[in-house]
């Protein structure tokens, strides 16, 4: 990097070791991201992205990637429509091999449908998804059909759970399904709250 520019650190360029190191060859980073973007675009069921990976876009991808890979990491991205927040988040999540969830708000979308969507996210992250415990939920201002959605998202971010999301019988089933992945992930407490 030249004087006056922000240093960029990533852990995905060195195939031998996953350690954060400064990017000294920006063109190599751009090529890596272009390869990942191409891989993303050939995935079935994913909306293709036609991105121009200019310098700021590349640095934003690396920052989003780093935050998403923190334990319970989350980002609040601000920008005008079309600035690339969703696309760069999707690319960062794809590089991290995370599941990506985004609402599809339709006419008549209510709290019940939102809560069912939240259940899907929790279940896919805990025991149904191919990449358990690694998920990204993209939620934008356009998805806020009811203010209660924000309360649920706030609870998810602050405590990791949404109160009263599951009925008692549903919660027992979810806990039983999540028990094995919880233990495989190193969980030692066998209490309902821990699971």
C-alpha cells in the first residue's frame, strides 16, 4: 500500500494458514475476489451479481468479511439505494461459506410470516443448514413493514434470541434437534437454555 492509504488485512489469501495479514498485492486480492464473484454467479438459485470491484468496494468487502467472521458479528451498513451494501455483504458471506437469508416482503406480509422466517433462520443455523452456525441475515429498511420487526431484530442482535418466538412444544422439538450439533460444536452444558 502507498502512503496515506488504509491498510487492508485478510485471512483468505494464504491457503496454507488462516491468519490475518496485510495485503501487499492489491491486484492479487482483486483477482481472488473476482474469482469468488464468478463462483457465486454460477451457483444455482442465487441471483447473479454484476459488480465492479473498484478499490473502495474491495476494501468494504474485506471489512464486512472480517466483521461477519467475528463471533456473533453483525454490521450496520448505511448508504443510498444501489450503493452495493447487499451485494458486498452477499459476496463477503459467500467467501466465508455462510448461509445467506433475506426477506422477500410481499403484499400482506405480517408479523406471523416474519416470525416464521426468523424460525427458519434459527433452525438452518442450528441444525438444518449445510453450514451450521454460520449465517448472514440481510435486513434493510424496506423490510420494515411493521415496527415490531425492528424489536425482534434488536432482540436477536442484543441477546441472540427472540422472546416468545416458539411455542413450548415447538421449543422442545428445536432443542432436541439442536442437541447433537450443540455437543459437536463443543457445548458442555446440557441444560435447555444452553442448548
